[in-house]
């Protein structure tokens, strides 16, 4: 079974969020199921630098100008990778979507139309030695892929995975003429979204199957509340929509083998975790004699993540003797609010603004609690990393967070299923109640350790998701 994944980020080469963790791990996991997987990526500088060109597949004339398709492969899984060499679109430093002023590039519709176009070319035989039977795109960046396939009579089956419905790739109507799609695709039954061009809607409309990254989010996006205006279409397509929970790449995220942390540890031999906590406190200048739990956040700082609720509850954490660490970047106002709180109380609060992969491992290993109070969360990976590293997740009951964390309610403690703290209302008051439950559990060290052991023993390896995707591809190919 030949499967082409189409995406714009891939760990460890280029990452702005969880999407890269998924596209970095899934090809290898699918290969272990027996699929013949390749990946198609735009030739951003970090991608080209990390994937040395091994050969040229083709020179292509496209409606968006000439491009070269080159071939390489991933170091870990050995999966083949096609990289689109189109310097006029992709050879720009920094973030793949925005310029230095955080403005989307003015030609994003063309940059990502090219990605979808080349995917459709590959499905039509651009590489005479390898032609995908299934083309699996990720997020709006790959949204036009199913539309181009539909315009060519569907030479391959198509899947679109929604990692985040809030990012839609919407462009003004005049851009439609640049996309080389049939005119009759520009309608409510097609690419149009309230008079605009929507890459995500194109994907949702034309894909043979839609997946999203957790079962609960798959249900939520079919409601008006969380459907971002696309819930009607998603309800129409309910028979072709499913949720497949993301996994954890255990080669990257495992406290037993992680070379980035101060000491290794496991569920059964957790002693090293205390060393990791102390190393983190020292590195961040926090008091090392603190007896309280250390709460942490590793996150993009955006509206989605609900971090203003944490600002409102920091005093509670500190007053009860806890410490707090934030590693994140995003909204400048919230960044400075967190920085000010750390400056006022440097023994108990540490804030590091920026994106730092290595530090993120040390925070997970050193933290007792990882907080994810999101407004919405398609899957969420940091709570999964928290489970593995024995940093009990404190999360809102939404999306993938609801699917992966079990609250320390008495009945769950009784059956040894509790793994964290779950609150429901998107309010500081409800978050505070969860924080208080964390302190109540901390006061019972034996119970805390038992919950931590259950958390660390949870299996969120990629094999389960890979099996689900594999059988989905089989079904699509049998239809
Ligand atoms: P999202 O994709 O919505 O940002 P996820 O929880 O799925 O949320 O994935 C976030 C990924 O980005 C995780 O791998 C997390 O560790 C990482 N991450 C987020 N912020 C930072 C940061 N400031 N430094 C390092 N890694 C970060
Ligand atoms: C998105 C979502 C996040 C999810 C990630 C990977 O960025 O916000 O919840 O875990 O994609 O699927």
C-alpha cells in the first residue's frame, strides 16, 4: 500500500507545534504496519538543510511557476521524502507561514497551492517509479490536495487530517483565479466559504475521508460551538469523519532514555525524577528547598491555550506553597504579564519566553504537574508527554484532553485509573478547584506516587493510531 503524506512541518527539522511531532512520527509507525510511506514537503530552508538532496525526480511546470521535485529520505524511519524546490516561494528564513512582523506572507495561497498541486501530480504519475494510492494531507496547508485530485478524476484516494479547525487558510475571492481549479468548484458545494476561498473547506469537501486527532474533537467540531463555521459541512460528512488519537514518539519522549534530562527514571524506579526537579529549579533560579508541587506549562501562548486562567490562579498556587514554570511564546501582552509575575516572585515563579526543544524536555522531567487549561484542544501532546514523564496533567475536559486524562475522583483512585486533574468550566474558579485537588493529593505522598505510576504506565505509543490509519486506507482502497 503506497501512501503519500502531505504536510508543511516535520519534527525534528521544522516545528511550530504538535503537527510536526505527528508528521515526524506517523510515517515510521505506518511503515511498521507494512505501509510503503513517503512524505511531500515544501522546500523551506530548514527542510532542505536537514534532508540532503539525493536525486531529482522531475522538473515541473506548474500554474504557479516552475518547480523541481527532489528526493531524500528520513534518517529515523528511512521513509522517502519528496521536497519541492521552489526558492521563490519557500526560501525565506524563519516561520514557514509568516514574515518577521508575524504577518502571513501575501502569496501564501500560491505557496500552499503548489504543495497540493505537486501531490496531485505525484498521484498522476509524476514519479514513474512510485505512485501513491492514498494521499493523506494535514491541515489547511494541504487542503487543496483533495480538490486537485477531484479535478483530475480522483487518481488516488484522499484523506485530510484536521489538527486544528481554527486555522483555515482563507483568502480573498480574487485569489481563486490563481489556483487553477475548475470554476464550478468555487461554490458552497466546493471551495467557497462565505464568499472567500478556504483551503481547509476545500479539503473537507473533496477528501474521501476526514480524520481529526481525537474522538472527542471529532464530535465537537460537528457542533456550532466548536465548528468554526464548518460544522454544517462536517455534519453532512459525518459518515466520512472519524477521530484517531495521536500518539507519543517514544524514541523522543521517554524519561528512561531521554539524553536531555538530568537523570533517567521509570514508572517503577522514579527516583531520578527528584533529581530532574532539582536540576530544573537550579537552572531557573527557583528555591530548591520548596516542599510544594511544581506546576508547569509548555505552550504556544494563544487564545486557544487558556493561559489567562493561569494568570488568574498563580497567586493561589504560590500561596499554597507551589512553584510555577512557564516555557512558551506567542501573545506579547500575556508574555509580559507572565514575565512580570516571575520578576515579582523569582523563588516561586520562573518564566522563559521563547521556543526551546531541549528545555521543554527538562521542564517535563522536573515538573510535578503539567497544566493545559485549553479553551479547545484537538488532541494536545504536552499532556501525553506529562503522563509519560510523571508530570500529572491538569487539564480542561475538552477535545483530546478529555480523551487522555482521568481525574483523581475517589472512584478513579479506587480503581487505580486516575492520572491527573480534570476541570470542566472555562473559568478561573473551576481551574482553582482542580489546583486545590492537586494540593490535596500532594498532601498524601503515597497516593500521589500511585497516581504517578498509573500515569507513567499509560500506553500512548503510535502503534494504535497507525493501525487505525492503516485500516482506514484499506477500507478506502476497497471501496
Ligand atoms: P499545539 O500543536 O496546539 O501547539 P500540542 O500540545 O499538540 O499543541 O503540541 C505542542 C508541541 O510544541 C509539543 O511538542 C510541545 O512540547 C511543543 N512546544 C510548545 N511550546 C514550546 C516551547 N516554547 N518550547 C519548546 N517546545 C514547545
Ligand atoms: C494542533 C492542535 C493540537 C494537536 C496537534 C497535533 O496543533 O492544536 O491539539 O495535538 O495539532 O495533532
